[in-house]
C-alpha cells in the first residue's frame, strides 16, 4: 500500500509524510569529530546544515548516526526538510527512514519518497573524512524526478578493497539492494521472504554491475540482468556477463563468461517468486573473450551534487567515474550468443525443478561449484565449441540436449530432496547430500563424434566419490538399432538459440525512469531468445506427455501396467535430519503419481517418468522381443 500511495501522489509534501510517519523531538547532540578537509577551495563544514554548492541554500546535513559521523548530500541543491528541523534527533529519524532493526528487513520507506537523488557518506573508521577505503558510500539515483530512486550505487564491502555495485530497477518497484544501514554493510543477498521473493531486488526487470577495482569503467559482472517480459512481477530470463580477469590488475575488458538462464515451466507466482530451468554458459577463461569495452555509456547521475566532490577526493576514481562499459541490457543476448570466439559452452538443465536464482544454475563440474545443486541437475559440456551452442531434442528421451557435447551427465534426485547450494545450508532448503549417499546417475556419450548422444549408461554412484564407485546397471547403444529405414538413429534436427534481430540501442543514459512494459521488449533479442527456447520447451513437454499417455493406454489395454500402484503412499517429504542420515536415494517403482499433467512441468516430468516406468513394465512381460521393443521405443 505504501508503494501505491507514493506512485499515485509523487508530489505529496514530505512535511505531511513526516507528520504521518514520525514525530521526533529536538534534542541536544554531541559534537562530532573534527572533519579533516584542509583545502581552501572546500566549503567550511559545520555541524548540521551546510551549503556545498554555495548558492545560499542548504543542501547537506552533517550529523551523527549510529555513533558515526555522516553526511547526507542532496542533488536537488536543497534539503527535503524545513529549517526548523535542523536541531532534531537525526539518529532516531534516520533509523526510522532506513528501517534500521526491522525484521524481516524492508528496503524502502516512504519517509525517503521526496529525497530524490542523494549521497550518504559515513565515516566508519572515525578518521574525520568520508573517503577512506573503510568508509561507507551510498548513492540513490532518481532518474524521473518523482523523488524516489530507480538506481543505487554503493560500496559493497568497506575495507575489503574497491568493491562497488551499480544497481538499477526498471519496473517501478522502490525496493532496491539488501543493505544493512544499521552496520553500513552489504547484507545477505540470498535471504528471501516466504514464497521465495528475494529481499535483494532481483525481481521483475533490472540489472547491476559489480566491480572490485578502482577503475569502475570495466566490471566483473557487467551486467547481471533480469527480465520480466510480460511485466507480471516475476523473472522470465536472466543474462550474466562476467570479466573473469584478475581485478588486482584491472579488468581486461573482455568476457570470460556469458550466461543465459530461462524460466521455462511458467510456474512462478506468489508461492514461487523465482525459478530458472535451463542455462547456457559460454566461456573463454584463458584466451581473449568477448570485448565489451565498445559498449560504453556515460551516466552523469553517478557523480552527484556539483560542489560535493571533495568529500570523495581520495576515492574519486571509484565514486565519481560516470562511464560504464557493459553488455547492453536489451541487445546483450544477441551480442553474447553471436560471438564466435568462445572456447566452450555448458548446458545445465534443472531436472528436479529446485533451482531459483542464477547462482544455483551451475554444475559441480563448473568453476562455481560451491553454488551448484550437488545432485538433481543434468550437465552437458561442449569443450571445443564445435556446436556453437546449438541444441537438439534427443530421439531416445525427448529432452533438450547440447549439440557436440563431449561430456554429459545427469545426477538423479527423483524427488528433488537435496537443494545443495552452499548458501542454503542455514535455510529450510538444506542440507547438502551426506557423503557416501548412493544415488542414480545417467551418463551420455557421443561415441562417433557426430555431435549427438548415442550411448546412455545407467548406474549408481556414491556422493563425493562418483568416479570410483560407479556400478553400471544398463547400457544402451543407439547405433545397435540402426536399420535400412533409420541408418542414423542418433541424428536429430538442431535448434540455434541465436536470433535475427536488429540492435535496440536501449541504455540507462537514454532511460527516463519510466517503468518498462511488455511493449518495451518488443523486437528485442532478449525477447526473441526467450520465445525461441520457451516455444521449443513447450513442444518438448507436449510430446513427452502425449507419447507417455499413448504408451500407458496401450499397456493398460493389455494389462501390462502391473507396477502402476506401487508408488501409492510413497514418502516424498523428509526432515533435514532425515536427509542428512539418508543412505540410499532410489527411483521407486510405480507411476500412479505420474498419471495427470496440466502444467508444463507436470507434462515434462510426469511424461518422462511415466514412459520409463511403463516401458519397464512392458519389458518385464515374458515372451516379448526386448530388442525389438527397445528399438521402437
């Protein structure tokens, strides 16, 4: 309700708001430590209200907050409070305005709705200046002049090098980054409200740039971008570009990673605010990756009030650099997927449907292994980029696979019991699988090098020792089923994720702060890329389900569905302690739980398992030609 009130009445008097939200008395305050700015060109700083741009109107407040000397500098050139408030209890006021101590945390408070663009500087180390490496720096950026921010720029981890983040929210929400204004530090960005809505605003549409160097023109993550294409409040697709060079020597200006993750099941909503289902990761960790330095723009709002620059003079390169180089928000998908210089590409598919943000869309075979779901995902790797990221739907299982993958594996978590990510161990989603847990594994191999999987090996392994504990249960070689009519039973049509769109040219320096709409994405590469893979997945789901029901009806007609009811009463929910103590993770017999499907996810998951289990029932019938049945299957 607060957000709607402010959106409807952006010009509402801040005095009226304060009368409604907070009444604080004037109290005597102790003098802060002397501020050590010695240049004659600097304004004389004093306790309370200051005029830094020397126009005769106060634009800056210097006070004490949380026992730290702080400065609030307003880009409008005037303070958002009446003169009579100068001597009030600013500590209590700022605690209220920034929701200090509120739990669960909230990142927005309508008290700040009229502040516009401003800078908050905190002398965290008590040295008398605001520009030590350990000091806190925060910029609120209001692009459309409604008094509330669309962007933020801040130091991420004070005292740990030059860490900073530039964050823009593009869909009108006022919640922004998850920052702890009680300690002036970056909070746990993985924390979320019930239903999986992250407190860190990665909801809807937006992006951030993440850097750990004094030269902020280039960045490590540039950007991580999320897109709500139909503007329903939930993310449809995520793009991440990363300069993986050593920040100690400055980012080199080329991408080592480029990732796109799709939400394909269309199962986001109030009870599941985030979900990602498939990701392609393009990489070139050792060579010259995609040069992004040509995609440059100047964002003048980063600098702040003219006349206040001296407050950051020792950190000017970090705080006052308006140029940024990063893959464009709307065009980055095409630029990244079109690039020919990648050394390899990964496919990750969330088979157990438990991955949410992009941090979880990694496999244990990738550099970001701590964040990976330890079991449950299917991972495929084209180590030489022979397939250029192309995909195909396998004839043997009806699923999406990576063309020219040399290494492909699925570590099966049938019920999706283990989430596995390192930053989930303290939540209800943990724990990671216990060492020695036996579970099913499927390996896929392209033995003839034509780009398509032709050997499937089903086995069981122990978690943490998969390579040395594999016990093979069944091997299927597709070439064995070749005949005159089907000489290449492994070969399939390929699907190229690249799209043929024109550059959109959208960037922040052109944006006026108006929330994006579905029309904003029309004709863009990110929309075309999403639609292409989403449509493919929709076809996969429909075919899996129709094939499964056809096979089931046939088995039922001839009374070959003997195992159907064996999964009735199946235990599907476990406590964290039960999961930590589990010794064996099996695929149970029976398929009554797979006989209905309305959603995409149900068609995909139930279609696959119903086919597999019904066919096992059919094969168990004596007198049938197993080879002939497998060939047609």
